[in-house]
C-alpha cells in the first residue's frame, strides 16, 4: 500500500487500531471497534469520521453563479450566502457525473464538495465546461472531519466560542475551532444532526473530539449509516449509467432552471421507467449491491443498489415504477431466489435539527 | 491467532475435524478475523452432494458475502442450525461454531490438506 495517499489523520487511525483498506487511492479506516458498534454510537451518542479524501473545488469569478448553475441540477438562484445545497452534476444525457454539496460564500465565490472517487473526473468536467471564465482551484489538500449524532453539537461546542446553534441546517460559517480556522457546516451523511469541519489543521480537533467521547467511525459504518438514512452513494444509487430522476432524487433536480442534462432529464421525467424502491427480504439472506431483482415469474426486473442486514434485511433497488408497496419480488442470491417485498424507502426517521 | 492441533486445514481457511467417515467443517480464527462481524450464515441443504471446493453456502459479514467451500467431497449429513440465530458465534468461538458435516466420499482428499503446523506457516 506504499503508493497510496494518506490523510493527515493516518497515524491517528493506526494508533486507534483501525483496520485500514485502500479506498479510491487512499489508505482509509474501514472500521475501528466494529461496524455495528460504530453505527450504534452515531445513532445514540456521537461519532467522528475522517473524510479528508473528499474533494473540494473553489469556484471564483464574476460569473461564478452562472457557472455553478450551468453544471448543477438544483436551483441556486435563491441560494443565500452561507447556505449549502445538495444536488448533482449531470452529463448531457442526464446520467450523473457526481453528486455534490455547493457552499455559497457570495455570488462570486462557491466551494464544491465532491466525492473522493470522482474528484479528478469532476475537476476535468468543470474545466471542460468553464466557458464562464471562472477560476477553479483544487482545495482537496484540506482535511475534513465529520461529527455526527445527537451529542455532536454539545461536543463540538466545547471547542469553539462561536454559538453553533447559529449554524442552522445546511448552512456554514468560517469559524475558529480549537484555535484553528475552519469551515463548519451543519451537514452530514448519516441522517443525524451534526457538522462537517474543513481545515488545514485538523489533528488536534480530532484528538479533542475523541477525548470528549466521540467514537471514531470507519467507512464501513459510514455506508450503513448513509444507507439507513436513504442517502445515495455514487456508484450504487447513481452513476454514469443512472439518472437522478429514475434514482428518485427528483427533488434535487429543478427542471425550470437551465443546466447540463436538463433537456434529457425533462424527457426522462415524462417517460419515466424506473424508480428507487425499498425492499425487505421475507426469506433469510442479505440483498447485496448488484444482485438481480426478479418478478414472480422469475424474470429480471432490476437490481439491488445497496443492501444490508441491519435490524432486518433491507435494500434499495432500481426497479420499474409500477411496483407498489407490498408487492412481492424475488432476489437472486447466489443460486437461491429469495422472497422479498417492496417497502417504504424510509428505513428510519432522520434526526436533523432544522 | 488461535490454531487447534489435530485438525486439518484448507487453503480457504477452513478447519476440518475427521471422525470416521464424517468430516466436521468450520472456518478458522484467522478467517473470522478477516471477515469481521458475521451477521448471516447460509447453510447447505441436508443430503446434497458436493465435490471438493464446491461452494456449499456463504458467510456474510456486515460488508460482504463470502462463499463457504467444502474442502472435501461428499454428502451433507448435518448442518449447525444454531448459526441461523447466532451467526456471531463464528466470531466468538470459531473452532466450536462448526458449519456443516459431510460424509467423506474420497478420503484420499484429506492428504492434500494442511496440518496445524503447516497452516500456522500458511497464515504467518
């Protein structure tokens, strides 16, 4: 693993006994104590995640707003300064380049936070579509730590004089945490309240949050948490083969503004074939990403995009729109066809502070 | 890493305890530690016959599914149904949490398996 990149917190992970794996060119912790314990800690207390592998791209210029709108499916015309918006970048055919957060400083300055696995591709895509003369700067050398869970605010508040209650849901501020300049947003990827902290000086913040009782959380539980909260993952629920309308992310696609892929997405919406549905297994087993979904005649109708055994065996699947709650389907698990039913995608109630 | 003397071991990190014509098969301490938290064990059906290295079921951790192969040919004569309700026992006590018993159809296959000393070197 010698040619892999390390985050600033690599030594801290090793010291904690993390199981390290290769993930998108980085050596990252997949788990510390164990996925189930880490998952539970975020739901009941607080967990911290090293997500320094994420990409951050600064957009600056007179036409920054026009540029961001051109590459982004959500409507930024009403976006306030210091507000964060979730949305997607799409190709002309409506499939997804990446999903991302857009942090607005002002009309001439935005920060885009993109997936680690896509950041080189994204940077190239943004440059290719930069007919607006904006400056694009890769800030991915910044570290990022998320603190998530019902105790997140209480713990982080101990490290800053800034009143965190003023940073409301999906907004951010540039503040000092533990004496270091940081960008702090009330955002996350778990379905819990919490913050994402961006800084060039993160190690002491990580250590102090640990000392305050936050549990370190690896990529394993990061995925079970985001899945349980029905938050999409690029490469699973969305990809360069799957468009956001059929992935049931239509609320983040505003077809009355113009952006790359809008015309294709308009057509897809009018003639929609697929949706993202919840699936619960009736037979015993675990539905995994890529497993086939079959109808009662055992014909293939779709595919599992993510699945886990949490308190029950549940999955998200891309299937035809006409399937309804309670309908019976089968999942091809190795050489077995396991009985399952369509259920709500709401596997849990989100605990956001809005 | 615990390794028990007197058992056979496969390249796929299974232990095999032979009593007469019956081989009892489970996964090793090394295997369970690599897999992480085991949340489901898919057992084979009784009386099904398999060749050596055929997949007979699966062990699933939170993250991933791994095939369970039978290291020897034969007929499934017993499965450990306790694992359906307590899959975590494979993590907690892998050398007691056996998975299946197979009636050997070709005892000479045992010769290609490792003993405890060889397996210790194999995982070193």
